[in-house]
């Protein structure tokens, strides 16, 4: 009852209710979108959010319900304004923010090229409030490259509806250190374990120089399998020297848990964080600099609004929920 009451008060006032303890997170809402699917911090007060239902990034100030700016990526990603690339993961490395789409099919199992995008933005120097702009070019051959990891049959997986067992569905991206990124998979879960594949050359793939880009092919490190008790990765974030992972079901039928991982590629040293994510559909997470806190965003596309689902409501009636934790 306490969480429900807190949510009602926060939603009504549209104010951040403050940092939560790990065991009892409070909830706040932000407007203009439902499907918060990837996010990173821009500075101590602002964060940028991707929507998996449209190719527009929104920048928010923490505690302010409406966005302070938007960045339309449709032209850059070569998609129609009303079509989405299913953006699902983001990782900031210095001033560069890498983004990745699901690389899966649509819900009916149809392969769509626009859902196969890996690209980057940069924080615009001196911008106030901070914002981002695209850099380089987007890369669309990641599935072809992943298919060469024959043990996981990811080429075949990429032809299945994303929430079916053994399909391909990317939802996590994190700074792996040393210039590499960790790609986190919601699906598949080989041997009932969550899959991470290190991407060793992300900068090369998005290089603006066509001579470099034409020769570029994704290079991968050794795959990592984590025992998240049958769950896939919904978000992964580097926090100091370790990683926090939001783990959830591949099909939406199950609970979400927060894990801490040491970063050891053997998959060892996993710790379940004592916190409640009940009632949320967490799909985005980022560290709040120098606080020890993380902010988790809920993908509320199916949350009930006006007798239907949030993602089908008018933009003015859409919102997503957020919690701040100090795990």
C-alpha cells in the first residue's frame, strides 16, 4: 500500500520523491513517452532516454516531468518518421553514447532492416541544457556478424518472434572497458543462462570515413554466460569497477531482479541485490555520477491508460515510471 500511495502522490505532483533505500524504492513519473527502453546520464541533473516505439530521443531534467529537448533520429537512421528501430540499449564512453536496437524481428516474426541499427551520438559541447547529436554512421550488419558465432545459432534466432524461446532480442549495452562494449541479450538464454557478447571494435563500425566503414566487421570477444536464474538481460550498467544488471523474463511472464556482477568473464561473482522492482517493467538504467545511486526507468507501454495501453494513448497522456536506488 505504501508504494501505491507514494506512486499516486508522485504522479499527481510530478515531482521526484527523492532517493530510495534499496529495499523500498519510491516511484516518480515522466511524461511524453511510455516505452523508456534505454538511457544514460548527460550530467548530474539531466538524462537522455530512448523510446522503443519511435526514433526520437528525449532529454529530461531529474524531477521535471516534461522533456527539455528532443532529438529526432529518423533521417540519420534512414527510417520513416512514424517507424521505429526498437532502440533498446545505450552505453556512454567519454563523450560518446553508443546505442543499439533489438536486432530482432517484429512481434509477428517479420525481419525488418530498420530494427538492425548500431550507432552513436555525442554530447554537444557547451549545450545548456545538455543535448546530443548523431556522429558517424549507423551500422546494420551486426546480425550477420553474430551469426558466425555458430554455437549460439544467432542468425537463426534473428528470424523468430523476439519473445519466443531461442529468439534474438538485444536489450543491454555497457562500457566494457578498454574500448569494448558488452552486448546483453534478453533472448536467447542458452542453458538457462543470460548471454553477454563483448564487442571489441565499436568505434570502427560507425566511422564516418566510408573507406574504414566498408571494411569494418564486428569483432567479438569470448561470450559470457551468467546465471540469472533463467532470466535474460534487460539492462546492464557499469558502476565503478562492477556492473549492475536488471534481469527479467524473455516473454514478460515473470519477475525482475537486480544483480551485481564483478565483470569477470568467467561469469563468477554474481550477487542478488536486495531491492524490490515489483510492479515495474525495468528496461533502462544508468549511474548517477558521484552518488553511488542508479536510476531505473520502467517501460510502461502496456500500462493501463484511459481504458487502453499507454503506448496507444495520445502523446500528452503518455508517461513512464522511474526509481532511484543506492544498491
